[in-house]
C-alpha cells in the first residue's frame, strides 16, 4: 500500500471516530472566546472520579481561551482557568440533567472544561442545552490591584442556551 493511500485511510478513519459537534461560539468580556462542543464519550482519568465511558452518551465541552482582544499580559489562545461552568440538558418533555464541567486535558483541545454525561432521554431526541459560566469562587483566584482597577472580577456571569440539538450522531460515534 502506498504512503498516500495509507494517510488517506488514516485521516478518514480519524475523522469518523473523532467527530465533534460545535454547539455554539460566544465572546465574553474581557476578551474571552468560548466554544461549546459535544464530542464522543471518552475514558477520563482518574477513573474513580469521572463517569465511566460505558455509562454515558456524550462528552460535553467548553473551550475558554484568551482572544486577541484580551487584556495585556493575557496569552492569546491560553486557557482561562478557575471558571465555574454548569450545563443543563433538557428534553422536549422537560426531563433534564445538570452537571458541572471541570477542567480536562487532552491532546486536541489541551485544557478545557468538560464532562461525560448520560442524556436525560433517548439519543435521537432533541435537546435544549444551557451553559452557565460564573466567575471563580472568591477564594480561588486572587485579583491584583491593577486588574481590579481596570476590570473588577475576572468576568460576569454569562448564560447561553441552544435549542433543538440532536446528539444522535455524536452519541453513536467513538474515539477509538
């Protein structure tokens, strides 16, 4: 088999097994880019603290990175840490699940907020998804005088809702 053919097969296989669904993209002050994604469930370590891949449907994620419009000293593309992120996923009939997204690390996104979740209904249902992002808890992040004078807290609470999402393709995908 030629190297070109092998690379094409490898890339096609990777894309089938690593599909991600962009749920939404937002910008919040001061200069933070947010990307909300649904991805295939995964094995997350340490296993005793995270829901098992076999007991979940999807891996829900939020990437939070400093943008070109972020304050001086913020590394463009760098992870915005210490945010409190919750996601609520609700069926059309009103059944819902809410989980906290915690910091995760992988090879494709580096640091991000995520969680494996079990959908509150069938994988072929439509879902409304609400992400709530709050600033760090008061004793988790020290804010120096200069930042406080210009911006105050790291960020204000933000809520984003996306309606009628279908996760079936993601739930049926696998990473490996």
